[in-house]
């Protein structure tokens, strides 16, 4: 074929090949949509078939236009056919491996505890590792839920049993002297108030975990928050014989829900007072740290927290002891978990470190810039 003729036929060759390729591609997309719920191997086979069919359609169309004739035509068709067979073979091998690895992942998911199989293709390996992390978190949460139910059930059952015994004694007339009757009535009232506070804490904790905590944010000063918390905790500190002091900078503005953040700070202060011996000091501080964050801290004289317990301080129902023996001023171990949830809802962080004769709880919040 003369070079001039070949150059003149080039636009027509490109147009025919492009048209045939477009038609085959549309047909392939339609077939893949019909087979969208089938195996990945089928999808790969369709892709290879579409590529080979598009090439073959263009070649056949050109042959039909008599641009290629004679032995050259047979050679071209043979090469295209061999390429198609090779492509389908490779697609079959690849799809078989992908399907096999997918089935291996599915089989591993059925085994508990789930351990991510190794050697998977990159995407499947990512899915397997993510599933392993999700299963681990789910096991941890399930364990925490069971532990919470067991602990709270014990904390509820113990005072209820005592209240029932005292009520039966009063009802049967076993206790008749006015002094004992008054003491029983006072004890029953105290236990009811404690149970009511525990139910309130459980409700608040459930709202936090469900993401249903609604904050009414406004610009507040931490000095005012510290003063209000100090006033609310002063009677408990006086009854315990603990000295409660505060050190607050004049202007430390934050965007926060004053009620919710006050509850979080109050929980920290009450916890510090409960664990501080008489005639010792609990200090509240408010200021700005070196990183430019608003900082609230509560420092006590509890004697410090064992290093192995520091990571568990904010766990639900953790009280630093295995026994769940009720105490006169002890709670159910929910206050610190509630404080953590409230602080995190304010985009802040809360932590604890051992400091001197006790420990220091710190709340850090974004500072409002003028």
C-alpha cells in the first residue's frame, strides 16, 4: 500500500476503531451492571472480554473496509485471538485468587475471636485489619457493659436489701423505741437519695454514650465556674474536714455549657474531697497552659494512684478496688466517666497524673480568642 494512501485512510481507521470500541464498551458496562451482584471473577472476565472484543471489532471493521487484505488479515486476526485467550487466562487466574482470598476472609470472620488473616490483597487486608480492630473494640465494650451491669446491680442490691430489712422491722414492730425508729427513717432516706443519685448518673452516662448529650454553649469565664463549684462543694469539704481553696486567673473565656462543665468539675472536686484525709487540702486552679489552652485542675492529697490504675481511672464503674463494699460517701464509680464524656463533648481533653502527696486531674478546653 502506498504511504499516501495509508495516511489518507488514517482518520477513517481511527473513526471506525473508536466507534466500534465505544459500542463494545457500552455493551460491557450494561453487562457488568446486570452482573453487579456476581463474583469479582466474573467482573474481571467481563473487563478482559470487553478489551479484547473492542480490539477485535476494530480490526474486523477495518478488514471489512479492505484496508487489510490477504495473509496480513489472517496474521492480525490470529494475534488478536491469541491475545484474547491469554487475557482471559490471566483474568481467570487472578479472579480465582481474589475469590479464594475473599472466601478465606469470610471464613475467618466466622471464627471468634476474629484474627485478621495475612497475605491478602491490599484492599482485602485493609478490610481484615479494620474488622479485627472493630471486633477488639466490640469485645472491650461488651466486657465493660457486663462489668457495669454486675457492679451496678451489686451497688443497687446492697442498699435495697438494707432498706427492706429496716422497713420490715418498722412494719412488724420489731423496732419501737423512738430513737431507733428515727435512725431507721434517716438511714432509709439517705439510701433513697444515694440510689436516686446513682440512677441520675446512669441516665447521664447513657446519654453521653448514645451521643444524645445536648450542650447549650455560651461564652463563660472559668473563674466564675470555679467560684460556683467551690461554693457547692464547701459543705462536703467542711464535713470531711478538708480545706478547699481556689486559684483562678481573672479572664479565661471558653465556649461551654456552664451547667454541664460545672457538673464535670464538681465530680472531680467531690472525688478529690472523698479521697483526701482530714486537715489536708484540695486546690482548684483555672488558667491558660503553655499550649494556649484553657486549663482547669483539681489537686488533692489522696496519696497518689497506682501506676497500673492510672489508665483505668476514667473507666465506667471503676473505683480503684476489686471489692464493691459501699461506703458512707462513696459513689458507684460513674462520676469520672461522666466528667470525661462531658469534657470530650466540649472538644476538650481530661487526664490525671500523680503530683506530690496526691494526684492532679486536668481539664483542657479550647480558649476563646478576643
